[in-house]
């Protein structure tokens, strides 16, 4: 996920929380005004909103980003988005254009998967 995508996701999350509050207020304060069909629709909207909120909660957690060094080797960074992982790695290991650093290859950043991580670990055996 890129920084811009994460910002959109957080905005959507905020909008959904506001929608859920509004729907709950409508349901609590106007149930006598609505017939059973409209009440069922409101409950359905609440349920759909809660499901999307839970989905976003999962996606907005920090992820492990694997990356390689120019000349060999790899490491990982925990971050919310790829740009943040790159910034953290450069702060830790130095800018890739200097000879005094481990030379992070910024083109190799990717979200860690179990198979990718195990493949990287197998390089130690």
C-alpha cells in the first residue's frame, strides 16, 4: 500500500464510523416512524457498514516489508505503507547512493508473504 492509498483508506474508515453513528441514531430515535421494511433496510445498512469497518481495520495495520541490498543480502521493516518502510530502511542503513551504507535497493520493497519470507530465510542454510 502506498501512502496516498493509506490516506484514502483512513478517510473511508472515518466516513464509515460517522455513517454508523448516524444510522444508529436514526434507528434508536425514529423506529416508531418507520415501518418494518425501512427498519430492516436500516439494520442491513448498519450490518454492511460494520463489515466494511472490520475489513478496513485489518488493512490499516502495519505490514512487514522485505527488501534487498545492492550487492546481496536482505532485511525487513515494519511500516504502514511502502514509502514509510523505504524511509525507515534508509535511516537505518544509509542512502543507497553512498558507498558507506549497506545500499538499500529501493526497487525491491514488497509486502512479506509466508512463502517469500521462507525463501529469504532459506538463504541462511
